[in-house]
């Protein structure tokens, strides 16, 4: 390796390596095992290997990417762009070459193993009272003796027949009003939006009686993934759900990295705003196509997101959220035209409702979780944990509700893990380790069989075994602890200490082998000491946030725990407890709420009274700031142990016996013996 070799970082996988100048991006991707498609052998024909180079300063990655860090567009790319078209900023990975340190985003359509966004809609009974309804109105014909305009007579008819007054209408709709009234013989169907704040707005109109449906889109805009649920505004039924990766990942995997990008790169905030709005339009278009509806039928959307995503979606620079006192530009809810967010893949008059934020680090997604799980209505003390790249935590009951956020980072999503990947077909998602033999077995996404099933190889032949996702790494670490491969401090033992050759030396530490696919040209999947540390840091932040709220509440235990988000739906309470991710409670008092933020967005979409309710609830929630609370660091350090350095976790120990091990002590004894001999 030459000192002149360039550092190349691929997102969203986080894989990185150094390559000689002139190396094709596709070659670098293949050598690192990056999921970048190509079927034409690098001849610039198939376009499957499209990538997006990013430029500017990336503090998270420790690099500054110059504009000339990638080669100029060549003749092959120019020809492809001329004939078939390349999206702005896109390059062909087989043609673009490395000319300096690079950060390269691999968009979803260029990935062989497409992301599985695990934020499915959760079944929920919702009282239907959406803001937008259809109304059939009979309008009096114009009269020479009563010279009023068609709009004025429409307003009078709407007030008389439906009790709706003060209808507002965009000039673009006025151009369609007169033809519609006459084509419908003075009958017209109106889509009228009225929310809890009052006022009525005309969204769309049709001649005569219109039987077409009205739809709304509930969007959970997360740091890593964006999920959308298309709902029938008459029945509340979720007719389609879809998701995609948040393209802002290329600017930084965690929120503070994106704030830093905005601070250090002029125009960086606007760049991230444009990226996420393009993604939201793509999501709306794809979900309408999946449901088989005209995008114009989408007349409403609700949006929930953390504060940084909130500001970037609204086109607000998030710089103030990166420094105390973490001031929001606005914390209240917003009701505005969807067009103000450049959302064009729906009805031109569609309305958007953005749920209120709780505080500078606790956003509208936490408000949506509160609306969904209702801790403020609970008789017992409930802890609600919504885990993602940034965790939101609520603790409360009918008396009081507290909230905080905790920077867990992307490890729970499979990022910054040596064999980690996003959830996609072929990724290990479940792990079990026999405590006697230390042998593992696992499941991968896309196959219901365990790896020790005789038909497993046949059924996974198409996807292969490609890596390990967030749920898989969490279970693997917990299973290693239960099987005696990992001690309470988080140290992986040697083969001699653990009794298995699967504990392999790796530099000065050890790694545990889960799967060796090298014989078939596949990856070797291990859990390294670095992976353990990444999980320890993430889970310690999570536990410390929960304990901080418990301190503020003056309690040492909670009555029940609700796990929300993709994490909650795919991790067993036992594994979460073994890691010490959550405070000790009886396992049957730990439940999953699925995508609670998405559910809250759906409730707000389908019921206007719920919007008023959550705005009132948010005003009463007490925010606890982890960033400036010294006890957070104390709890964080104690939580580094598995499950905990001082909390005995009595409920967990009723169902799980954790081996009492200390691999480090043996290593220190051997070191002392070597020193004496020397």
C-alpha cells in the first residue's frame, strides 16, 4: 500500500479501504464486499453500478473530499447520459475512478440485495375522523338579477348543506370550478380539508358525484430509513406500505455528523434538504404505484421525525441543534401545503401536518410514540424505548411523563460492524449458540429455516449469506455471553479459554466465527472485539438514558417496558435484557409495539382530534437533557458491563444463568508470569 493511496468510504454500508489512484470505483466496491450491482462486466452498458460521490468535509469519517477526487465524466458515461439519462450527481461505478479521498453513496437501486425497511404498519383500531372529506354540493345557477360569482354561490351552498363556512380556494382550482359546475349540471363533489385549527380549504373538485377514494400518507422520517403508510381516508385501512433508505446517510450516519456537515460545508443544509425531499417524492410515487392509485388521490400527509430531520425536511439549517441550548426554530406542530416541502408526487393542493417536537433532542417521532402508546393514560409506570440511530425514551404514567433522547449510533442498524449490513435478503437476523458445544446456528432474512436444517443451503442459494444485520448482531452478542464465549466485561475469550476453535485470534484480541463462506466464495462472518465494543457503547447509551429518567422520577424499577421501532419488533426481550439494553423487569412485562412512531403518524392522519390531543400532551411532557446531565456518564460507564456492573438484574437471573467469567484476569496472570521469566 502506497502513502499516496486514497481512502474510499462507501455509504450506507460504512465499509472503507485504501486504493491506488486510478482504481475504478466498482473495483474498490468489489474488493471491500460492498453491495454494488453490475451485470455488463464494467462496460458501461447496464447502468446497474450507478453511484453518487459526495464532496465537502466529513468530520464523522475524518476526510475532506475535493471535487477532483473522482475522475471527470468520460465518453462512455457521456454516451449513456445522452441516450438513457443519468440523474444529477450520479456516476457509473465502472467508469469513475478514484483520484483522492472519497465518500461514495450506493443508492438503493444499485444494490443487489435491496434494503428491507422493517417498519411495517401495526394493526390499530382508529376512530376515523380525517381532516379531508368528500362533499356533494348542489349549487344554484347564476342569475342576472343576483350577480354573484360561482365561488360565492358554492360557498353559500356548502354552508347551507354541510355547515362548512369560510372556504378558501387556491387560484389554480378556480380555473377548474366553472367547467366542473357546468359539466356536473350544478352538482359538484368537493374534497375539503378542515383540521382541528379551524378553517376550510378546497383541495380538489369533480363534476357531479365522484366516487373515487381519498388517501393520506403517514411518513416516519428516520435518520436511517424512511417509511410510509398509504391509508384510505374513509376506512383507515393501510392499502400499501413502502420504505427506503434515507439518502442523507452519505452526509453522516448519525445526527450530529449531519449537523457538522451543515456547519462545515456552505450550502450543506440545503443539499441535505434537497436529498430528503427527492426521497419523499420517490416514496410517494412508489407507494401510489404499488397501491394502483393516481398520486393525485393523495390529499394529505402527516410527518414525524427527530429534530434534525424535522429542520432539514422543512428547509431549516440545523446548526442550533448542534450546540447548547439546542434551540429549535419551532417546536409547535405545523399545518402547511405539501407543496411548501416540494412534495409534488401527490395532489397539488395536498396538505401536510407535522407533529410537534418535545424539545431540541426529542422530536415529533417521540410525540408520535406518545400518541400511539399513551404513557400519559397508563395506571402503571411504563418505559417506552424507540430505538434507532437516535433513541427516544419516554417514562411515565397518568401522573407525569418524562422524555429524553440518547445517541445510540448506527450499530443497532448493523452499521460500524465488521460483517454488518442493513437488513436485506441474505443477512443473518437470528442467532443461537449451544452453550455446551459453542456451535452457532442462524437464520437469514428471506428464509424461514435455521442453518442446521438440511434444506437451508438450497433455500438460501439465491441470496447467499451476505452479512449480519442489527437484530443478528444483538442476538449474537447476547448468545456469546450466555454461552461463555464473552465475559461480563465484554471480552471475547481465546480458544483455550472458551473451549472452541471458533474463537480465533485477531491481532491482540479474538473474534468468534459464525459462518465461513470462503469455500464458496462467500464472506467470513465473525463477531470481533470491535463489534462488541460498538454494541456496548450503543446499549450503554440506551440504558443510561432510561436510568436517568428513572432517577428523575425517583424510582429504581419500572412496571413494564415497551420496545418500539424496528428493533422492538425483531429482538427478543431475553436478548435485550442479557445485553442490559433496558432496565430489569420480568420478561413477560416486556412487549413490542412495532413501529410506534409510524402508528402515531397514522393516528394523526386519520383523526383530527388526535392532533389536538398530542399537542396538549407534548406541552406537559418534561424533557430531561442527557447531554448536560453528569449522572448520564455515571450510568453509561456502569452499563458497559454485560448486563451491568452493579445492577444484579434479579428478574433476568430467574430465567437465565450467566457464566461468571473473567478472561482478562487470566491474560494478566500470564503476562505477570512472562515478566517474571524475563
